[in-house]
C-alpha cells in the first residue's frame, strides 16, 4: 500500500513499460466518494493533545457537539455518536428498534443497500427485499403496494439508503414517507445517509424518519471512525419494546451518559475534536450553501460525462446524487483499466465499481471539502485517462463542465 503524503512517490508501472515508474509531485487527488479529503484545519484539530474524557472540559465539548449536530440532521431529537464505521450505525439502528423474527422491508438500490439487507438477515430479521436495477432509487409506489397488502402490520421497519454510494442514485425520502403515511402503516422508517449527510439536503424530523444512520468520513470531512444515529420519539419507544441482544450499541446507556456530556465507554476523543472543527466549517458556509455547492459540482460532472458521449448510471433525472457520479463504460471497455491509468499517470484515485458493477463503472466523488478548481482538475484527469485507455470520447466534455462552473 502506498501512502499519499503530498511528497513525490513512485506510482504503478505504465502499461507497456512494466519496469517504469511514474514519479508524482504535488498532492494526490482523492476523488473516491469517501473517505474524502480531510481539510487542513480539521487535521490540525485532530492533532490537539488528548484530554481526560471524564473531565469537565470534555463534557463541555460533548454537549456542544450534540447540540450542533442536530441541525445537520435536521432534528431537534437526540443524536447518538459511536466510535465505529457506518456499518456499526446500521447495526445500532436495527438492534435498538427490532427483535429477531421481525419483518423488515428493504430496497435493493445498490451494493450498500444489499449489505444492510444482509446484516438484517444475519441478525435474525425476516427480510423482504424489493429487487432493483441499481439505476433507480427506492420506489414509493412499490412501497405503497407492499404496505397496503400488509393488513396485519407484520412489517416493522422500512430500510432505505438515501444516497447509494455505489451508484450515485438518491432515493426520494419525502415520497417514501408519503407512501407510508398514505397507507396508515405503523412501520418505522430507517434511512442511511452515510454519503449524503452534510452534502445533500436532508431533514430527519420534517421527513418523518425514525432512525438516520450516518458516518464521519464523507460530507463531514473527517477520517473514518465515527458513526451516528439520529433517533425519533417513535424509535425510542420501539427500543423499549425491542429485545435484540446488544450491549455496545444500546441507545439507553449512551443517552443517559450524554445528558452530562459523557459516554458509557471510551470515546474517539481526537475525532471529536475534528468533528468540532468540521461543524464549525459547515456552519460558517451555511448548510444551504453547502448543498447548493454540491449540487452545482454534480451538474458540472454530469455535463462532462454527457459531453464525453458517455452515460451516467443514474437513470432518473429526479434522483441524481449531489455527492458522486457513477459513469457507465461503453461495451468492451474496462472501468478498472481507466482507473489504473488515471492513478498511474495523474496520481488520482477514482471509485471502483462495486458488486455487479465491478469493471462496468467508475465513480467520481465530488463531496466534502472541494472547490471549483479541484473539480476541474479532476475532470481533466478523467478525460485524459479515458483517452489514454482508448475509450472513444469527445474532448468537449471538460469544456461542458467548465461552462457550468462559469455560469453558476
């Protein structure tokens, strides 16, 4: 594994020259859809001396963080912070609200949706998986039909990935909520926002979400290591009835300790310092401006893809992601070959196709701490990589993206 530190380093051999090494200067372009680039000011915050996590200074930090996180989720209710990846927050959402044998309805919108479904199955839940083509989000009409047929209310929860990181498709959560409400069904709504929180408009309370799952390493501009549950009153009530076995993920000890600014076990102290700085940055820019910036960069990226004559994987104009764009390769061309060339020649990492999309797509991350010039450089590198890989593209793709950036 090569660590990219901003100093010159040797890349992988170029095709046709197995012993040659490409020497890189400047900073590595990390354009995967997470973990994202960590801003310098967040890195400096992470490097602060560790303090006593049982002391008064730490309690003040915790109470401030718990308050400042709420607007990011769009909630006035509690937010729980775990020292884990987003996968841990998935498990916390399931085990706190459900019991073994409970039926959950999941939508197959991409690779991460299937992983969440697999976890639910491994935890002993009865999973009803709605199959999908990985080019569309969760379908509100299908949900309405499923809930209408469930006259005994056996379905206890609906699990939806808001922004599917493997596909660049954003499900329409307000319409999912409308479908649940119109049916009069009591099912909980659990939503994964791991690659959308802090990047795409999201409203836990207004949209009637019961548990929102999130992670630190994408829109929150931190390294991996923190995960979150935003929790509704309905979800809290369900947690008092649920009897899945859990200790580490249990909300109740967390909420009890959080009241005084502490945690029931050792927290990731220095990551919390970084979170404090990241929240300061988001507040300084303002969440509406953050969302508009991401949407604008997404439009510029799609303009480039279409300008190249290629196809965006997301097939519904209402569901394009503001965080990333998945690019579908023409028949006979390997997305991983493009990624390999781009990394070797231009020191830029692009996201791989995951699951059944392996080799068929590459993903351009445009979320987190990103500027117009960084995006322009990213798209220039992608265009050159496509050309070097022999993919037939129109050179006007980059110009189309720049037109969007100039106009907006």
